[in-house]
């Protein structure tokens, strides 16, 4: 699969990560990473007011679900996500400048959590944005999409404000931003995730924000990233640009990071977005990093095993 000249040029500026991942772990963890809380925005509030790319979002989250036994980390918003949403919304962002993102792009997010924030911010700029996570986030993510939808199109008030005024709910879910349950450990990736029988059968970009924190999830997450990017090769209607996987994370534990970068590098050629291409807010928070991956071909992946 070909890459556009601009994307090639940009990736040549990114920091190429060698296959073992050991040097990347050493480089990243030898910087001064201040001790910080786990990385929540605010784990106690049920509502967050977040200003992103000039718009004010109200996000409902659930400290109660967060504290349930089991893995429910997506019940609250994590610090890197509003910063990534803001960075991706900037017209000078390298993904737009290189043509990796465009108004025709079809994007899928893994482990979106209850906020759906990256999708809320980006979807008005794209063709389609599919949020995915485990089904426990569905109720709140749908509420957050619904209540912030008016920010995507100022002429349309949100459904809930209409309900408050006692009007019938005439606003249908817009097809270009939606949530689907997708569990990395249980579910198969299929082109039906695109929700588009006639056109796109694959995604241009896959995004995961703060999804690397547990060693047992590394393999299923990376396999899911690879399976989603692999849809591109079977898509007869797609452009010849490869799918790009963007992984943004807060560095916490060098062993978990190294486990992830090794596994990710088996399937993907990997670049770290250099500081100069990040926003001031992402740069000024040491320990937040963004990597981009482009799927290796199958023979290359076999040789990595
Ligand atoms: C630390 S939270 C980050 C949530 C959101 N991206 C954010 O930054 O606010 C990690 C996310 O990964 C999701 N996750 C964990 N295991 C998963 C699995 N097996 N399948 C799908 N999503 C999973 C969680 O539900 C959670 O939403």
C-alpha cells in the first residue's frame, strides 16, 4: 500500500522506534517524569466542564461506576484525552498537514470511555467517527454525545434540552458520530464496524487514548489495533493510503510500556510524534506521549515473532 508523499515526509520527521522497543523505553523513562496522580481529570465529580478548541463541553462521568469491582477505568475522563482532542482539532496538526486526516476520513476510537470527547471534538471535521469501548460505558457516552451534539452543529439544539422543553425528540442520531460496543478480548473486528454497506469498509485512522495500563490487556489491544488497520487491505473502495494507528498515553510503568511497545512494534512500524509537533499543553506535561503506527506486511510481522 502506498503512502502519500506528504505523509512520508512527515513520518520521516517523527522519531522512528526500533523494533525491540528497548531504546524507546530507555529514552522515555530516563526523562524526569514527575509523580502525578493516576491521571484522572477529576475522579470525584459527576460532571466536568471542559473547554476544548474554543467550545465548552459538559461531560457526565461516574465515580460510582469507577469504584465498582472489575475494570471500569473508562467511567471517568483521563487527563491526556482532552489534550489530545484539542491537539487533533488544530488545523496545523501534523495529521491534517500530512493528509493522514482529512474531511473524508473515517476514524475508529478504541477504549473511548464515557466521554466520547475526541469524537465530539473531531467528528464535525471528518466523514465519520466511531467510538468503541466495553458496553458499560454505553449509557453515559450516548448521553454525552446527545447533550453536546449542539456544539457540532449550532443550528441543532441537543435532544435533552428539547426534552426539557417538552418538545418531541425529532433529532435523530447523526450517523457520523456513534458508539458501538467493542471488547478487545471478546469481540471480532469486522468491516461492519464502519456501519457503511455502500462505501467505506475500513478506517483511515484508529485512535486509542490512555489504554495502556495493564499488562494483560496489551496483547488483545494491539491485536485489535492490527485487525482494524488490516480491514484496509480488503477494502476495494478505499484509497491506497494505509490506515494509521495513533496511541496516546501517560507514561506510568516502564515494564508495561516496554511490553506494549514490543508487541505494537511486532505488527506496526512505529514513530513517536516529536515534541515540536505536539501542542504546548501536551509538551508541557512530561510523561504524555503519542505514537503512530503503520501496519507491517504479514511476512514482516512473522519475522518479528
Ligand atoms: C484509562 S481508561 C481511558 C478512557 C478514555 N480513553 C479516556 O482517556 O478518558 C481505559 C479504557 O480502556 C477500556 N478497556 C479496557 N479493557 C477493554 C477491553 N477488553 N475492551 C475494550 N475496551 C477496554 C476501558 O473500558 C476504558 O474506557
